[in-house]
C-alpha cells in the first residue's frame, strides 16, 4: 500500500510541517529552501513507506502518525526494532549513503506526514548545514532506540515491554489515545496475542489504561512509567538530549 497525496489538509491540526520536530528546528535559510518542496500525505494503518532492500524515492516526516520499523524474516515473521513519529524521519538510509535497508517501514497509527524527494534531501544534507547536523543527531538517537529495544526484548517481561511501547508511542502523538488492536501490538512486539491480552488486562485492571475495541486511552501516564523498565527512560533521555 502507498501513501496518498493530501491535496487539502488545511482543516486538520496535522497540516503544519512544523509539528515535526526536525522540520520545526530548521533555521530561516534552510526553512525557506526545504518547506516549498514538502508534500503532505495521508497515510493509513498498514501502509508500507519503505520496503526492505528496495531503494526509497522519498523520506517522510510524520506529524501525527506513527511508523514502525520492522525486521522481516524469511518465513514472513517480523518484529519491531524502532518507531518513528513527530520527532523524526523515515528513510535514514537515503542520507546515510546506504540507499536501501533490510528494514520495512509500516504505518501503525494513521495520520499525516510530509514527504520530501530523496535526491533533494541528499543535496540539502551535503550542504553540511544545520539539517545535516540535525539528521545525524536524530540517527544516533534512533540507533539508541534500536539497541535498547533489542535489550528490552531479551531481558524484560512482556508487561514491561508493553508499558515501554505504549509510552514511546504516546510521546509521538498529539493525543493520549492510541487506535491499535491487540493483534497488531503482538505483531509489533513479536509475541503471541494472548500475552498482550493478559498484559493489557493487568494495566486496565490497575486503572492505567482503558481499552475498548482497538482504542487504548491512557489514564495514568505516571503509573505506566513506574511499571515500565529503564529502557523507556534511556531512549527518552537520548532523544531529549540529541533532538529535543
């Protein structure tokens, strides 16, 4: 599936490119060069923005959507290694020189993003200005998230992983509600759906979330943070330090 060009986003709160933190931080000269080339796109749940081992034509700057970066195995199974939202960009392989990546980028929460042609971004990147420094710092933060996800999946309980995942997703949205089925969460975490159902039930019983028909409403963020492992804070501190 492909993202759809948004010909009219003037009535939505997501229509402002500056809701993306990387774009918001551009100084005036780079803002003037980059913003006219941004195209708003509406992306739906399940849309694939980047396929593994295929060249990308665009990079995507989310504003109110979330994109999962997945590693896909030969048998078709997959697990999430990182998520990207309004703090970042999908398509780091383009400006890092790799052109392709073994990672698939799939939309896990629908919304709006702004896309930029890959060749234009590379030209801007190699001007060695603010955008280059900003993208490199973001890439370091993304690598931290990937590494911490691997550690978390190996050493922490599913309950802790779910809390970390919910908090990271919440940080990248404009609301305190996620539209997400338990089956999709299980696919993201690489676990069985029954495990997610049990873990989500514990959080709901504790009054931390409300879950009904794919809608997860966060009721007690502090409570989620207290139940999460240290992995959430490690990732958040690094993003705050490098990007925030």
